C-alpha cells in the first residue's frame, strides 16, 4: 500500500480556492486516489476519488498528473464550514481488504 | 448522513475491563471495517469483515476481535482494556461488489475512555 505525504496544516480565507497537494511516489498500477474530510468527533466523509487526469464533482476537483505520483484536491470558494482535516489515501480498496492508510491529514483552517 | 450507526456514542471503562462496540452498516452494504483513531492522529485500520468472516487485519493484538452478523451489522470486542485503548472507534461500511474503487461510509464513532 502506497504511503502518502501531505502538509500538516493550511490556512485560508472565505471565498478563496484551496489546493491541497498529496505525494504518493510509490503508487501502484491498481491504486485509486481518494480524499476524505473529517470534522471533529465525526467519522471521515468521502469527498472525491480518481485514477488519472481530472475528476470533478459538486464539492471538489481532483487533479492527477500523468505519472500519478501526486494529486491535488481543489476546493473552490471555501467557507468557514470547510474547516476540517483532509486525508489523502491511495490504495486498491477492493483488493487491499480495507486496509487504508490514512496518515495525519491536512488540517485546513478557513478564516472569515 | 451515511446511514452507518454506531453505539454507544461514548463509553467509560477501567483498565482490565472488556468492551463491546456495535455498528449497523448502511443498507445494501456487505462489508464492515473498523478503525481506531487516537487524538490528533488519522484512523488506523483494525480489521474488516466480509460475509461474516474476517477479511483483513491491521497491526492490532488478538484482544481486539470482531463479529459480523447475517444482516451485516458488526461488533468490535476489546478485552483486557489498556489506557492506550482510549480513542475514537470508527466503523465504516462498503459494498464489496463495487470493485476496486469501493468507497467507505463512516459512522460517527464511539468515543472510548479507559481510566
């Protein structure tokens, strides 16, 4: 299972676009890249998942370069409610028997 | 709301005791995974159950055990509690039939305090 490296913390202001980059140099061919969001005293919540290029949903965009050794989660126009910890995970979820490596995540603080 | 419910929400035990945590998976999901999250850390994988059998296990001692029932709900049992077992215990359900891009849906967790 590929390990990931992401910044410990980031600060932003309301209305700004936030980009959180995750490094995963040892990503395997079958691995997907998944991002989760976690608020205090709650379980992580799925945000977005991708394999290559760009994925967009109603919440975020995920950019994955051709070598797939990194990925960037983009949150457009953040609000105070986006203050949370964001986890980047890499793995063959169905084949890895659920053993996802979360790491410490990136604590995003959005200020007014 | 993910549809995954955990009980109890909070629990206080003393060292050496045993505890059982419960999880009801989201409707239609056949797989349950358990994670331990210490304060300030990311969740750590304990084990996963698929069709009532343990399907994978993280680096946790045998005193952490589990069950999955025919309705896909699950229990996590911890024997001989230690102070370091104090953590948020998270249950996540998923549909193994989705294939390799299977998504996990987490409950809100059980906060266990061992005194």
